[in-house]
């Protein structure tokens, strides 16, 4: 099994004030990131968010307009890709079609002037790491998509780089295989102790695999944190909407609130409900309220918000209700199965409620 | 830091690009340099020209022999383009949509006129045409040029047919159209840009064709390339520069038309997929 | 013709063999009468006139005059291929890396010569290279030569002009092979530690080799049987097989001997085509506008 010696911070990456323009567009807009050695970091965002450009800058295929990139404390911003000693796995399996599987894996060792015997031994070792030891003599085209991607990983780690870059490596695979590979890659990363920077537009994938996730939008870093922090404490409206399902609601702050304090929000459709201020709110300031469907509850009588059930969707582990609030607002409410929570039928009028901590109020900048 | 900021490999890439542009100039310059030379007033071609004059263009239009050769080439080109387009489109349909016995052999025949050196074909035609008294006749030229243009027509129409989504034919049939109506209203309109550009290039091939024309012309019926060939061989007169310029202009027009047709075909394909 | 035809066909089914044959009939008839019959007649002539046997072929291959012509033809075709390959490389590479307007302009620069009359292009070279032509005028003006140099009717001039005329046939297949290599391959190679040169040598070159083979073969084949350019630029001094055939037919009226020369030329061409059957992708040259 291939493992890395626990060097000092050799596998850490620091991105400082990175800017990359394509014509008038700022693809990456002043992004700073610290990636710890041995960490699995996901760069998550929709297309055009700048996540791939950041990866390409780390890899050396894009040179930034401003900022710098440090690898283990050393400035690599202007180093050509072949001298960075990073591993990379691409979106489409980029196995060289004119080389056998083993030759593909031995290629980086050949480029490093390593002798034939050692090359072959180390390539076989890497092939064993990805559990394909029987496939060395095959041609890439003879392998399935998942096998090809495993060979691509073996090829990217055979020369023991400190960092492995992955550019949506699983997007070409079907759903079941993708989920298997997610666990396999995660496992391999822990075993080897390699730093992984993983680009994806799939939030489930990012939450499943990463130690920390950096969410990007329009070239700006929105939030970086552990998956749980992103889901439960999104710092921007974009993050709240991009990760998981969210009900959004517009309103005004009834009172002033400091960051993290509870605040009463006067909803646009009528009603005053509790929330937690994500940023300081002035009284009467416009806010957007974000609320997860599973945190919305049918109140067993008492105060709350009036709404009518328009649709009920049963999905085994949970039931999702589509609701129309009195002001016309459409909402989703999820009731986990077996928790003994009150349910409701289509057409029924219900009263809704939630905890202040579960609703997050974002200041709307006019 | 300033030195380190220069991108790696930039020098190598710039050298390669410079070489590429030099090759582009090499490709275009010899043909383009003829254009300014054709408007010089003098009897000897000179670059740069000593003045501006359309004298040599006038010479061409007043010379009965040049005009006769041009009209004959035009006639041959139109007939050859028509015959090659019809026969080539039919064959392409048979290859894609039919069960053609001896398909491999037919495909070999298609590439025949491209693979076999034109001089070999020209001499062979000369021998047979002389026995059949076909040298210097419209029929002889039209047949010879049709055969030379056929491979290009077949390749172009094949490409158009492969791009064409055969599901559309099934859709037409399910709408109640018969086989012929389907071809007439669905298949043909959709491959039309391919067919028209095939006809265009078949015409250019015939109109420009020098080798076969060189052999099967006779003294009073000759094509434009044959007339040019004779004039080049005997005297490099500036009239030739004028003719060459006009021929190049014609090629540019044909290429532009071909480009427009290709864009039209792509737009149709995009409309179908989007 | 590499793609398999679609399975759903006009009327939901394919044309019957008889209907297919009817569609192919005009083509087959034309090829039979104007292609196969003339070639067969000429080759028959070469084998049976003046008497049955291979006398004409023996003469072509034994007499030093003719042997020299054949060796010159092979040599010129080889040099033309090498020169065209050398010139085509950077252009094909730049085209493969270009997009949009840049690519359109480069493609036009390749396609315009491809479709411009061979006669026009050969004539242009004659104008450039003749005794009082543009090149000699320039050299004199720059004071580089006191008297005009003899450029026309030299082997160098023939090679240069033919390489120019045939260059598009080299550029297009190499370009299309390069275009078929995803950019990620060379990126992957560089990521794995290959220098740009190593990435080219180990990845790009082997992957575009089919295009290079195809281009070289096309240019070599066309050069072997080329007539117009050698006839005008080479003249009788630099006679190649095609010009020799023409001379035998038009001046000596020796059809059987010309037939034998054509037979030898056809033998070369067919052998090469069969050897590299898979490399000859003629459809690459059509529909490129």
C-alpha cells in the first residue's frame, strides 16, 4: 500500500488574493483559501462560479492576473505544470489510448527518469492500491468507465505527489457507480494521507466526501466550512439556497438585532415569526428568511402561520407537503416517517411554526 | 519577479506560431501576387506594377479564342456538374439506404478516379476517345469530367446523409407520408445544402480541370485550362495574369457559397437538436 | 465511410438490392465506360502490341534514360512529401489550437489554394521564378546578384512548386488528427511531469500519426503522377513519369510504351494504397469548406 511520509506542511496549499479575468469577466475575484495538509477540500459551485479556474491555477494551466499560490510554503504561481509535482484526475478519463494500463501508470515515473524495473514495480503497486492488479496489460478502451477512472487515480498518485487535484472526476459515471467511487476515493485519501482538492457542482458529492467545502459563486468565495456548518449555518443567501432544499421568504425586521441574535420578522404575506439574524439588522430593514423544509412544523394548535395543503408527496422515508400560506407564498414541509409528528391531508388548513434558531434572516442589500 | 512572471514556453509557442504564419504567407502569396501584376500596363509582368491598366482584361474579352474556350468550359462544367450530382446523389442513397450487392467493390470504384493519377486516366481516355471520335466533343468532355467529379459528389452527399437524422423519415412516415413523399418533403430538403455544395464543387473541378483537357482537346474545341496551358507554354503574356486573377476570384466566390451552404446545413441540424 | 449507416431507413426499411442497383446504375455505367474501359484498353495495348509479352515493360525498366526518369520521379515525390510535412506541421498545430475567426481565416488560407486551379498556382510560380521574374528582380534590386539566376527548369523549383500545390493535402489530415486529440491529454501528460516537448513526443505525436501517415501518403501518391507542375516548371530537363507518358503519346505516338509506363505508375499507386488502405481517408478533403 502506497502511503506518504508524514512530512511537515508539504501538502498544504495557500491561495492568496487570486484574481483571474477572461475579457471583462472576473472568473475568479479575489479568492483566498488555506488548504491544510492531508485535508479533503471540495470546491463547490454552479458552472461559471470559478471553481475550475481555481483548480487550473493550482495545476498551472492558468496563470492568475493577481495573487499567488503557495504549495507547502513555496510560491508555485509561475511554475509550469510539469514542475509542480501535483497529481491530477480529469473529468473525462484521460488515459492515453496508445499505451497499456500499466504503461499509463508508469508514464509519470518515466518522465522522472526512473528505471524500467522500478517503474514497473511501482506501477503494479499503484494498480494494487486501486484493486485492478489483473488489468495491467489491458488497453484503456477495454476497461469500464469506473475502472478507467481508477487507473487515472493510480496514475496520479504513483509518483507520490503531496496533492491530488480532481476535476469533477465522477461526473461521467452513472449514479450507482458514482456513489461507490465516492466512498472508495474518500477511503483511499485517508489511507494515503494525501491532500485532495476536488471540484464538483454536485452538493451531495461535496457534502459526502469533503472534510471542508468551499462554496463559490460568480468568482467569489461565499463560505468555507465543514459540511454540517454549511448546511446548518449558511452565511449567505446563496449558500442557503445552493446547499440543500430551502424555503425563502421576504420580510422586514420588526426590531434591531445583532449578528446571531433572535429577531422577529414581519413577513410580506402577513404574520410575525421568529428567526436568527445572520448579519446585523436595523429595525425595518428588508430581510430574506431561509427555512429548511424539515424544520418547518405543523403546530398542534396555538399561534402560527395559516396555510393550506395543496399536495402531499409520499417518498417512503418522509412525506413532503406543498403548502400555500395565507399571503400566497408557496412552501415545502418535510415530515420524517416514524417520528410521530402530526401530518395533514390535501386541502386541509394547518398552522405552521418553527424555532427561531431554525430560520435564518439575511439582510437584503438594496 | 518580472522575469519570473513571463509565462513558461511562451518563446517556443511564439516561434511555432511565427512559422505557421510564414507557411500561410507561402501558401497564399504566389497566387495573390498575380493580382497586382495583372493590372500593370506593360508587356512584361512586373512587381510592383508600373501603373494601373485594365488592358489585359480587355485583351481577354476581345479575344475570340479565349471567349470560345471559356464558354466551352462553362458548358462542359454545367453538364458535368449536373450529371455528377444526379448520379453521385443516387449512388450515395444506394450506399446509405440500400442493400447494394458488392458494396465494397463499389466503394473502391468511388475512390478510383482520385487514386489513379489523372495523367494515366487522361492518356487512357485519349486512346479510347480517339477511336470513338470523341476527342474535342462536348459529350467526351462532359463524360470525362463527370467521372472526375463523381467521388467528391459522393463523399459530400454521404456526409450530408450521415448527418441527417433518419428518425425524421420515420416521423414523416408515421404522419402518413409515402416513401416518395417522405424523400421529396423531408429527406431532400434537409440534405439539399450538401447536394448543392456538391454540385458547386463538381462544377469547379470540371471548370479548372487541366490534365484530361490537355489530352482530349483538339485544335478547334478546347477548354479554358487547355487554352491557358498552351499560352503558358508558349508565352507568359499578361493576359494570363488577368485570366488567373478572374479564376481565383471565381474560386473565392465558390468557397464563400460553400461556406454559406455549410452554415445553413449546420443551422438546420442545430434547429433539429435544440 | 467510417460510420455505419443508420439502421432506420426510408420507408422503415432499406431499398431492395434491385432498387439499390438501379440507383447505382448511372454511376456504375459511367465508371465502366469512362474509367475502367479506357484503362483496360491502354493496359491491354501495353501487353499485346507490337507482340504479346512484357517487352514494353522491360524496355521501360531497362533503358537508363527511362530508369533515370523513374528514379527522379521517386526522388522528387519523396522530397515534396518531406518538405510539405515540414511546412504543414506548424500550420496544422496552430489551426488545432485556434477557434472562431482565427480558425476560419487559417482554414481559408488552406482551402483557397486547394480549390484554386493548379494551373493558376503553377503559372504564379513561373512568373515568380522566370529569368526576369519577381524573385530575380528582387535579388537584383537588393544587389544580391549581378545577373539573373536560372531558377525555372531546376529540380529545386519543381520540388518547391509541387510542395506548394500539394501542401493542403498534408495540412488537412494532420489538422483533423490533431483536432481529434482532446486537450486534456497533453494537460494530463504535463501534470504527470512531462515537459512540453516530452508531452508532444510521448502523447501528441503517436496519437496524430495516422493523420501524418494519411497526409504523407496522399501527397506522395499525387506527386508520383503529377503532370501540370512538372510539365511547366520542370520542362523536358526535369522529366517525370507523367511528362514522359505525355511525350510518348503526343510526340512519339508510342501508345504501347506509354501504356507500360502507366502500368508501372498504377502498380506503385495501387501497392501504396493497399499497404496503407486505412490511412487513405479521402473524405477528409471534401466538405471542408
